C-alpha cells in the first residue's frame, strides 16, 4: 500500500510501526503465493497455530503507548496508505488474514474450499462472529461490504485492484449492473465468491482492508458520521480520536482471543518520539536514521532494547511519463543514473535501507538477485540527457518534485537526492510539500510531474508490486506508464499455474520496467524499533495484521 494497495510515504517526523507484509518472507509464504490449488483443497483454522498454543500472557490489561499519525480515513474501503491501515486492521476484520509469518489464515471464515477449477471459493463463516455491539456477522454483511467498496457512489481508489477479480465486480463499479454476480449467499454462514480465472494471489487480496466487513445498519442509520465510532469486528474499538491522541480499547465482543491490552494510546504530539521513549512516555518507537548509531552502540543501555527487521517495501521517485520532460525515456534514464543509491543508504540513512537495483525487495518471492538496473553513472546520465528531446537548456521545462509533508523543511533524503541531480545533470529541481491526504488524492489523478513515495507489500507476491503499480489499466499506476509487452506479461502471469514460469514472466516484466524507468527505485527499508523490556509479544515486521492483539505486559 502507499498501500495506494495501500501507498505509503516516508515522512520525516512521522514514526509509525511497520505495516503491510513485512520482512523475511518465509518458505511457507512463498509456497502459498505460488502453489496451484486443486478443487479438493480445504483450508481451516486447524492448519495454523491457535491462540491457545501460544505462551500464556503474564498480565492482562494496561495501556500501550506508541507514536501515531493522523489517518486520512478510517473507512476500510478507502484505505490506500499505511497510516490509515494501522488503525483499520485493528477495528475491522475480513474473511481471511495474514499471520506473523505472512501466511493466509482463517479470520471471519472458519474454513474455505476451492472448486470450479480454481475459480470458486466457498467460505464458511464463524457462527459466533460478532460486530463490536454484539450483533451477528452473516454472509449478507460480507456481500454488502464488498458491494459497498465497489460501488460507483463511494468511488474507492482501491476496490478495483483488490476486488476486481470477482466476477461482475468491474461492471458493478461502472454502474452497468445492480449486483456483483460473483457473490452468492448460500445461507447465513456460507458464502461463495467466483473469480474470473484461477489466481494464486486472490485469497491474499481478501486480507486487504477493502474486503473488510462493515455494519450496514450503522451506516444507513448514521450516514457520514458512522466513522466517529465505527461498529467494527476487529480486536479493538475506537474509544477516542482527536488531533493529539487516538485511543483504541479492547473489543469485549471480539470473536477471537481477546487482546491482553485494555487500551492502546497513539500520541501525535510535537515531541521527539525517541526522546519520549527515553523519558518513559512511549513503550515502542521506531529509531530514525539520525539516532541509530547512538542507540546501536553496545555501551548504550538502549542497545539491549533494539529490535531489527527488514521490510517488503520500496521507496522510489515516480515520474509522470505523460508530462514533459519525463515523456522521454532518455530523460528518465538520466535521472535514474544521476542518483547514488549506495551513498544514500550508507550516509543519509545510516544503513537503515538497502539500495534498490530493481523493484521487488530481497525477501519477496521472485526476487531477481542478478538484476542490476540503471546504476549510478553521472557521465552516462549526462549523455542520455543530451541525446533526449530536452537536451538543451531552452527545451528543458521546470521540474518540480512533490513530497508529502507540511513542515516546510526538506527531509535529508530529499535534500541528498536534490543535490545528486544538480551535481550530475546540472538541473535545479524545485521541491514542494503537500499534506498527506491531499498527496494521496493527487497521486490518483496523476497530478504530479515527479513525486517521492513508496510501497509496502500487502501480501508476499510479485503481483502486488509489478501488476498493481505498472499495469497500464491499474488504478494504482500513478506514473501513467504503458508498455503493451509489460501488460501482456503481467496478464499472463495472473493465471500461470507453473511457479517457475510465473516467476520468469514477472522477471521479464521487471527488467523492462526498470530499463524504461517510469520510477527510480531508491531503497528497501530496514527498520529498528526500541521496545521496553516489559512489553512482550511484539513481532518486528508483523505486517498488515492486527499485531496489537498479541502484545502483553510482563512485570
């Protein structure tokens, strides 16, 4: 997600716990993402460790204090960023979820069966599943929620990439039909979903907030005010929300194992998070690059509280290929060759990132370790620029790089990139800041000429990066990139049932995209958290899942 599948942006001063599918994709995750399911496959809760099998918690209750950000939305159908998703995954739930190993596990559905030659999923709902007010969740609620997310009236920016595989969903989105034909209610606790072709990643898509269940009765009765106290089905409810604090409280009607924590308090003050942590005001915090050397010092007491995790993410510069000068591939290549990613990660990020030579992060299934991309080469960059249609000073238009933020100060990473472009190409790039909610909206309309953003995987599959970000008809294609060969490769990979063949399709598509440079891959994040010794159950890189329900305190 920018979770656009969610979009996310590195914002200096905004310290959030990691979201979306993160770090160290395990063999089982890759297996789930690539295997071909047979019509006889049945998945149930018995296939994953139950909550009771985990170590008992020493203490029930208490309030966890962490740093947070203002979410652009709390409506699961509208989530396209990690800030919003952080809260939404704790307030709502869906048919399936991702566990801490990034495996697909049952959630509202106790189990499912796959039939129809791999296109029909039958979900059996938990009979004790409840909304936060105690009212039951039925198959009708699931259908309502999916159709609401896909409705033309709501105009969700994420419905098509996550729910568009369902038969009839795209026609419903355009108003051509009144119901989604691929959704069938068998009975109150049984639902069938038919998709347009066998797709190994479809189940994982249902773990994204766009597929979460919402309360139709509340929305009809309260209208636009329902988000002030949403009647969700997640492990927490929204107790308090203002500009300085967001407080989640334990959902006493949660159908799963209830959280040990009584409350979680997100602080959004102007203080420095790591200083607040050292003053015992926060219990968990992300360490910024400016502090990592001090905190990682073995002689610093904080060293023993440091937790490292990799992340299935990509930070990048996007270039709108429909706007000058980035409608010229040689200009885009020149900009890519002007940036020293190694220096950026080592000196600016203090090692809290690995240089991105391609698009897929190293722990992602299908990662191509031999891909080298457009490397830092100032001379080649200047030659490419000179050969382009904009190779003269008179032909080159003004260039504006848009970043998210409201501070008025240029972040260190942006400052370094600005200097590298100036030094390598002799160009003066203007930088403008736009607040986060408007930044997301403007990305969807392709308003920006050049922009800095990132992507965190929603699920561990190359489709989540390559297809969603670069297929010409994807709503999350913010650069306007279109290559028919890439489209063909991505479409073929959607239904390819041979794992190796599917991997090679994605690798070929990635090679073309990197060469034509609609984006400049910068780095993949490496995160460091400080966690108080009494906080237990924290899993670094826990992904797009309600990780707070696993946290407990121990004296």
